């Protein structure tokens, strides 16, 4: 990472008009500049460059940020690369720009483990070139794994006599305890051996490029397991590592896509045909940490698990996890093709494998095909459930042509008529989630229903009012920190947190510098945050004049609406799955308790 003080210095000198103008033809209009947006098919200039804020924003696709953000998005490069490019554009030079990237300091307790596993990896790589390693080398050659791939993926060999590994590491000064801590030792009788003895080793590398473990394959068809994987250690956690992510990350950003595969041999197969934007799960489930890694990567995920039923079912499990986290995804259309990528390459060649990888399905078409070919819909209830599963997607579809296509395909699979599905869609579209509120009717209390969306709109309006003033008045930030526990709206809450963190380190608020801080943090929702900040600042004439009295009034409304929403959520949880009679009793008891 480049030194923060240097980033700040470049940021202050980086005129947004100069940087964006080096890529696009800018036209001055009043106090701003306009250009055709390069991030979508734009025929009417929608990209605005604001020299006063030192920011840009597209009002069609939402791309926003400062000079660094623009270069990152336009060039598909990392933040560090963008900083260097901006410096080049504005003619700024500094020796620190030419230094190798700073490697973050690791926990002192992990240093002995890292030194040991690095020495172990070197020993494995050397052993592959030894006389005993010839069988392993020949096996790799038969699999068309050439020396370049061997070097790139840190492929090695563990000697058959596992005590030799132990003796080598001891000669390097590593204790048996440290070897145990990196997960490679086993005791046979009174002697300590290497778990991987007699196997080809494939290094497992974390997101920072550090070897943290191994997967070791046997050379013969004996009774032992084909693969032995490192146990979880202080260095290695399966749920945090995606095979080849470190090498694939920047390539994926340039390609704006990454292939998510089942195992490391699949990754190696794709690398043979120069498809290097690929990573693998290594047989583990997709974890929350994996999801966060993919969100930060911010590219389309191309899911390519096995084409057999277990592989397709795994894709069905992973797909909603990606979609629910707003990660764009398509799926390689390999249903019932049980070959792995290496088999396709060996049987049909590179062109066939590339064609296979580029035969991509939308999530809708993948799920339809899955049910059509793998999960027969035998009952009316099964078919209704499938329709219900697709209702949210149908409601979110804005293109009539796409909607008609979806309806046709659903009708074909479920054997319901298109009109019947349209009716179900119309019912879902008109349905409103309701909330219980109290009204006084003379002396008799009665209960009516009010759409919860209205309540949220009122809450959001007051939160937005405070947030706008937080972006224009430091005192409003201090008011929020002192008086508002949190914003109910998640996006507003994130922006408020960024503002508070920013003021801890800076005197005065500069939006361009704030965007730099957001880029450095590389949060999964950073693009949404920057876009929303820009929209808020452009609402200047839509907000009331700043005063503490205004903020206090907004706070009262926010507290009132939060209380109502929490009451509704409490009732909703308590009545879930209950009969109508039980629901009525729970509602009455809850409201009576609130009155008391």
C-alpha cells in the first residue's frame, strides 16, 4: 500500500477535470462539465464532473467518486495502481511511487509459522526436481502440467520418507511444535513424519499471497485417500481461502468476471488455455468470508461446478447466496455433462473448452433448466412453489420482453397457463405488507391497518434530512454522534459512520478526500455509498435551512417511527405461524403491555 500521506498529497493536487479530461471529451456547462459516460451505452451526456467537489457522477448508472475512483473504474485497476496513474496524469512524481507495495505487518505470533511453511514449500518444490521426485514429475507431465504451471502454482513433492521433511525443517531451526502448528506432522511409533509423505503437493495461498497450507495427491491407486488436505491452523481457515484468488484478482478486475470452480485442478486446466481469471472452492461450501471476498472483487461471478446432479445442486445452493448479496452471476451451462474442464481440454482441445466456458445461463434460465431436467415437478404444490420462488424476480423485471420470456418458460415447465401465472403476479404486485397502528374513535379504541412502506418513507425522509446536513455542516455530524443512536436505513447508517470516522482524522470535511478514504477501505458497498453522497449533495434546494432545532425535530420523528416499526416487528415475530385467533390475542396483549 502507498503511504497515506503520499495519497493525500496526490489527492490535493489531482484536479478531477484534468484526470477525467485525459480520458473523455468534457464540455463545460455552467459550473460543471459534461461527458458521455463510458460505463454504459450513453448517447446523451450523463456524466457530470464537479470541480468544486473534485468528484464525478453519472445520473444514469450511478458511477461516482473522485479522480482515483474514475481511473479504477475506467482502467479496471486496483486502488494503488489508480493512485500511480493519477500521479502520472497530473505530472506528479515521488520516489515512494516506485517502491514495491508495502506488505502489511503480521501478528508476531504467526511469524515462526510463516517462516516454517515457506521453508517447507521450498523443500517440496526442490524435492520435485530430485531423483525420487521423477515419478511425480512424470505424472504431472502426463497431465500436461508444464514447468511454468508448476512454478506458478507452487507444485512440489513430499519425499516418501516423511522423517526427511522433519529433519530438513529442524536444520532450518524450526521446532516440532511449530511444525505441528502448521498442520503437517503425524506420529508413527516414536517418530514424527510428514503428513504429506509420498504425495504431490499443491500449495494453498491466502488472499495476500502467503502460503498457508497444502493439498497433497497420492501417485498410486492404493487404499489411502486420493487427497490429504491441511487441517485448519492459525494460518489456514478453509472458509477464508479461495484457491488462486491472489493471482486471479487483478486479472478478474480487468476482465470484469471471475470463474468460480470446484477444485484446483479445474483452475489449472483453465490456466492451460490462458483463462487466468479463475478461482476454486476446493470442495468446501461457499462461506460468508468467501461472499465478502467476492463482493469486494466487484465483478461478475461465472459459476462452473460439476455438471452432475450433486454439482448442480451445489450451484443451486450457492446461487441465492450470490444474488442475495447483489453479486452479478451467470452459470456455465454444463447440465448432465459430467466431464471436468481438464477432460474437455484433453478430449476436444482448447477451443472446445473456451466454448464450454462461454456458454452461460442467466440465474433464471439455470434454475428453470435445473427443475426441468433434474427435479420433476410431480405435484400441483411443487409447481406452485416454483412459481412462488420466481415471483420476486418477475416483480423486479422492468423489460416487458424479458418478462414475457420468463412467463413463457415458467408456463412450459409448470404446465400452468401464462394467464394463470400473470394473475399470480398481479396478486403479488398488489399485495401490501401491513402494520397495526392505533386510532382513537371517541371513547372506543379500534385497530386499522396502514402500509409499512408509508412509515418507512417518513422515517427515511427525516434521516435523509439529517444526513444531508451532516455532509454540509460538521456540527450536524456531532449532533448525530451525540443524539442519534443509529439510522434505521442501512445505507444512511454506513454513510454516517464514514463521516464520523473521517472527522476523527481530518479537520474540515472535503468530499473528494472522503471518497479517497472510502476507496482505501474498499467496502463492498462503496460504489452505492459514493453515488448516494453525490445525490444528497445535489439536493441543495430540496432541504430546509440548517439549525439545531431542525435536527431535534427530525430526531423526534425518527424516534417515534423507530418505536412503531419495532412494535410491528415484535408482533410479526410473535404471530408467525399462529392461528388468526392466536394472532388477535397476541396483538391485543402486546398493545395493552405498551399502554401499561
